[in-house]
C-alpha cells in the first residue's frame, strides 16, 4: 500500500499537464510582454498623431486668416501684399509637410493597432489552452487523490493490526530507505537492496522463529519471508 501511495504521488507530480502548463505560461508571459509593448507604441503614436494633427490645424487656421486678409482688400501696400502672399505660400508648403507627418504617424499607429489585435488574440488563445490543460490536470489529480484516499484508509486498517513497536520501526526504516521499510526475501536475495544474503546471515534467518523480525544486514530493511525465500 505504501508503494502504491508513492506511485500515486509520483504520478500526480509527473502529470504531463504540469509541464504543458509551465511551457504555455512562459509563452503567455512573453506574449503579454509583447502586448504591453505594442499597446504602449499604439498609445504613443496616438498622442503623436494628435499633436501632428493639431500642428496641421494651426497652420491651416493661420493660412485661412491670411487668405481672408488678402481677399478682404484690407492690405493695400504692395510690399505687405507680397509678404502676405509669400507667407500663404510658405504656410501651404508647411501644411503639406505636416500632413505627410500625420500620414506617416497614422501608418505606424495602424501597424501598432494590428499588432495589438494580433497579440490580444494570441493571448486569449494561449490562455484558453492553459485553462484546458488545467482542467485536464485537475481531473487527473482528482482521480489520483481519490484512489490515494482509498488506499490511505486501507493502510490505516492494516497498520492498526501491526504491533506499535514494529510499525514504528517500519515507518522509521521507510523514511530512511527511500520509502521502502520492508522488503521481500526472494531466492535468498533482499528485494530492497538486491543483495544476496551471506550464508551465515541466511542461516540466522532460517533458524529464526516465524514471528521474529529479521532484517537485512546490508540495507537494514525488515525482511519478509515467504515460501519463495529460498530458506
């Protein structure tokens, strides 16, 4: 029963879903980092676009005022008229340059938005795979835990029939010997350490009373004698 409990614990710890979830979680962390970077870029380009559009609007308004002055006939001096027309021409070029900037920023913002959308979708997809793997893991753990609880109850019943001092020794050896406190003696060989008993040791075991607790001289585990022990 103790071996079975060890096997169940190992099986629970070694479920493939654990490694799958760890791998997916690492992927999710990387994708989320990329998503944050893309969202930051999108936010930055949005502010940059707003600023560029404001610059265009300011130039457009100034050019409109100059054009209005020119059309009103309020400016009569040839020199002032020439200066005003030159400024309108300069503003038109400046507006064109700024509009190019707006277009370039818009393209970068659109690329950032597409990247953000793509990474958002990937995040949801990987999270969905993690959730699905976690559900499989939880189901497997539930099954293992159920069996372990059943075996634990059976063990308690058996342990209650074992003398307290023997059970204490067994549990101590089990802790010291990697979970195996007692081993079968098969064909004169301890199945705990796989060492064949020396002839003197074998004679001692052979002559011991059936209810005597005998132990392996090599690994010190309790030896369980059967008809196949080779005695």
